C-alpha cells in the first residue's frame, strides 16, 4: 500500500476542516492541480529517460517535453 502524497493529504484536510471558508477550498484545489501537473511532468521525464540518441527518438523526446510543458503552463481555473 502506497502512502498518499503530502499535497493530496493536505488538500483533503483543508476540504474536511474548511467549514464555509473559500480560501482553504481554493488552496485544496490548487494543491490537487499542482499534484496533477507534477505527475504529468514526472511521467514525461520517465518516458524521455527510456530513449537513446537516435534522430526519431530525439523528435519524440521533444514532443513529450513540449506536451509536459504545455500541461504545466495551463492557466488554472
């Protein structure tokens, strides 16, 4: 059984104890968004690490990196 990431644990805590305060709910949503972006970036780095120096592989690495960057740069709601 894996341990829940700290950002998600804090987000759950903020949601549970927030009562009617909007700020903790926004903080919880942002922690979840950042966790999601982190997962995409980590996955992209893992994919890139699998490849070697062939030209078509370099193009694929660039595509993976651009997709991860685009996800990280998405404007939050």
